[in-house]
């Protein structure tokens, strides 16, 4: 059930933490695993269901949930919290550790990206952004329907609904063709 969240969030996190020269390669790998997951689901249905009314649907649900559960466990144990989020909640020490870890993994030549001379400006940025978030209710459902965002919200929802409706309509109709 969390796959709908993981898709866009995983891609966003991947583009945030990977170096420019590797982003295309990693996004290709991410897309490959999306297709592999769709094939996995199709093969499970093929082998576990006789038709849409008969078959071992309980085993199908169990086997379908395993990749998501494994991904959640691996992500929870091995992914760091976003440095931006840590700055926004005021956890500057851990945010600096995450940025330093990203610098080392990305083989950035600068010794200390966030040092004592620029830490104050980064903290000020985080405090100002947190204040703006409180002032304008960023991240709330109400913000989606404010005057500036109303049209784009409705258009995006219609776009995703149409895309999903067409995609799942084709997938469900395929066995009858």
C-alpha cells in the first residue's frame, strides 16, 4: 500500500543525494526496478490465480507485499534523514553529519561544506524557512486549495486520475483481449 508513496519520494530522494554524473544511471536503475516489480506482479497473478474469481488470492496478497516490506526494512535501517528536514526541525548537528556523509560518498573535493563560518547562514536559512512554513501553512491540505494553488491542484489530480484510470483499465482489460 505504500508503493504509491515510495515511487515519487524515492525518486526525489535519489536525485537529491546522488552526484550529477550518476543521476541518469541511478534513475534508469530505479525505472528498471519499477518495470521488474510490474512483471513480478503479473507473474504472481499468472501462477497463483486461475482467473479473476478463482485461485489462491491470500498467497497472492502475501507475495505481493513482500517486496514493499523488504524495501521498507532496508530503507528504514540504511537511509539517513534528509539534511534539509534536519535543518528545518533544528537538529543542526545531525544535519551537518548527513551533509558531510553525502560529501564523502559523492567524492566532493571540498573539505568541509558546512563549517563554522557558514553554519550561521545555514541556520538562519533554516529558521527563516521554518518561519515561512508556519506562516503560510506549507504542507497542509488547505494550502492546496488556496487561490494561487487551486487550479494546478485540480489539474494535477485530474491528470493522475486519468493516467491511473487508463493504465489500470488497460491492465484489467488485457486478459479479455
